[in-house]
């Protein structure tokens, strides 16, 4: 059970105060960030309305979880086109959850008697319930966001093979362990992926890009050699669908060395590369991501991102961080002010080398299931600070902007 913060409404600035403190930040982005931070539940009326509509619910990919027969939303869209991935909670909140209610046939974010914003859930794509030639529902092979297709290479992240080396906030690793226990193969079936992608893109006007990710595969002559090989094998199946040299694909993978990066780009034609540093502070990174620290190291991870800019070009490389995880206790920053200063200083160094940063709101789970994420004020200051750095260095987050991803409060600000 989550650690409940008692009387939190009295202890920290509420959303209305944050609206006033940051008049330059759109209220929808502030609200979206807070809904992500605190999570949401559905009122009974909203549950009924959700059941009636053609909404996407459970997914069984690397990102998804099956939660039984009840329709569980996997994402929200706000009126400005930004999205919130996840956020639904079936347990008690660390701070009270927002409630999505149904009013006059529409969904609204509400809290403590206030009605804030109309939202909608993600619509199911046409291909979702079709089956591959092997009989698997395509929605279990390839999942979607409002404008993008996602597929994965390995559902298992092998940093978890050695106890204590998985990233402490991560649920992908735990899902992978569960899959292994059930004898589900670690690697997805690339023929099924190709069939599902081919079917998905028949829907006119729905998808503008593909995102590919993978749990880390550490084996090979050098660390990640086998991971790169597997991605190339998958693209041997997927690339012919598009019949072109470059593909509007973002890969979120491990931090490859320069030889691996070149090999990957040449063989696949992907144009966007992300290797998530996750924690923008060396000491906190070494505590929170021990596997990454052991197999690559903090400075080497950054160097590989800089090498990637030479291979993929400025503007095509970024890194994800789990916003707020640097305040995890006992070894993270105990002061939000110091944490913010440290993260923004690292982000500036990354930006100087052409690497932009996209943060997600820390969703409490995994080994860190009893941690408490920071204040809304922290998250908004982080979004503002990272956006200012991106503007200063002229970095755009094409693949992670509000249209294609929409899950990063700082890149959401890029539209202004
Ligand atoms: S690298 Fe870390 S965050 Fe990514 S899947 Fe593996 S354990 Fe999770």
C-alpha cells in the first residue's frame, strides 16, 4: 500500500496557488501534471460512460497491464491535444486522487468539489482486435497512443537478471520477471509485429510515427551487441512495409557505443534515438539505476548520447528522465530546491552537446513503491526550467512533443 501523506492539502501549495504562481504556464499543463502526480479514479457515472464508448483499455505490451474484465483506461487526452499516459489508480492515493466524472455525456477532471477540465479517453484504433496469422490479438503485439504506434523488442530487461541491479522505480523489469515465470518468450515475434504494423497503418489519418523500445539485452561481444542485432532483425521485417530509406521511427533503447549506433542507423533507417539517463545526477543515478551504472556508467552514458548526436544529428537525440525520482529517500536530495538546481545544471550540459531532456512524472511503483513524489510546484518549476534550456539551445523534441508523445510537461510547453 502507498505511503499516505496526511493533511497534504495543508502542507503544500494547491493547484490554484500554482496557477497563480506560474501565469506563463498553461493551466491545462499544470492540471495534467498534477493528475499524473496524484493519479485519478473514475466515478460510477464515468465508468458507465467509458463502457459504452469505443475506448482503448487494457494492453498487454511492455508498457501495459491487464486489469481484468473491467475497462481500464490507459490514457487521457486534454483539450490542447496533450496526453497523459497511465495515471489510473486502483489503490489508495499517496495524496488524494483526482476523480474523472461524467457530466452531460462528457468526461471532466474533478477534485474536492471543483470541476477543472473536460478530457477524453483514447479511442480504440481499427486494427486492435484483429488477429495475426498466428492468432494473437494485434493490440497485444503493437499498442498505440493517439497518434503513434508502439512496439517492443524484448519484454524482459536483463538488468534485472542480477538481483538488485534493476532501476528502482521501474515496473517494466517486474513485468518481465512475471512473463519469464509464465514461460512467455522474452522477445516479441517480429513477424507478428510487421503484420500488426501493416494493418494499423491502413487506418487513414491516425498515426504519424512509430516508437520502438526494448528491455536492455546485455549480452554480445560488447554490452548491448545482441540488443542492436535484435532491433535490426525486427526492422528487416518492418522496413519493407514502408519501402523507403529513412523511417519516422524513434528508438528508445540502451546507450550504444558509436559503432553500434552507426550499425543500427544504417541497417534500420530510424531517425530518432533516445537513451534514457533516467536520473540526472551521478550519485542518485548510481543508487537508483545500479545496473546502468555497473554496465555503462553515468559519464559514459552521457558520452554515448553525445556520440549519438554525431550519428543521428542535432534535434534527433534526447534522453528521458523520471522527474522527481532524484528526491527519493534516503539517498536522494532532501531539498527540492537543491534537486531542481542539480537536474537543470545536468540538463544544460546535455543541451550544450545537442541532447534534449524529456521528463515524465514519477509514477510510484517497483522497488520505490513506498516513496513519495515531490510537490506540484517542483514539477512545474522543472517543466519551466527544462523548456527554457531547450529554447536557449534551439533544441526541439520532435518525437516527444505534445502531438506525438504528449507525456512530458516540459516538451508540452514547446508548443507555445
Ligand atoms: S533500463 Fe531501467 S528503467 Fe529501463 S526497463 Fe530496464 S530497469 Fe526499467
